[in-house]
């Protein structure tokens, strides 16, 4: 029994340090609490930045999506870029999200009030 306990203590840590991010994520989506979500995500990001650990996949994209929904397009793009930098395998998805944000940000052309000119031979 002592041998089993000592070997369990030597177990290699997982690839990512999820902390309570997964539980918070599920809880935030269930409650749809934007203010609480922002605070929770900021705390998670600060924990990883000060702890010198690698944030789990999706954390920065999650915060970027929150900013996008709030209309902060530049911030959203910055966090999508950060997610892409840390996790290159997310590049395709992050590039699509960035493109969508940029399309949304572009001003839409104003409709012209030009008179409709009938073509010859048509009423």
C-alpha cells in the first residue's frame, strides 16, 4: 500500500493545468452571466500568467468571444491571435473567427437613392 501511494505521488502532471476552468465554463454558459464570466476568465488568465503555467486550450479564445459579443472587436481579435500563437493547431478556427470579426467591423455600404430608370421597351 505504501508503495502504491508513493508511486501515485510521482505521477507526471497532465498536459494542461485546467484548474477549475472547465467547471467554471459550464457554469458560466448555464447562467449566461456576462459580468461573472469576464471576472472568472480574467482571474483564470491572471492565475496562469503569474504562475508561469500554460493556459488550457480555449481560454483566450473564450475571452475573445466574450469581447466580441460585447462589441470590442479589436480586443476580440487580440485574444484570438493570442490563442492562435499559444496553440497553433487552433489557427484555422481562430483565422475564421478573426475574419468574421473584421467583416462585421467593416462599414456597410449606404444604399443609394438613385431613381430607377426603366429600360426601353419595358414598362
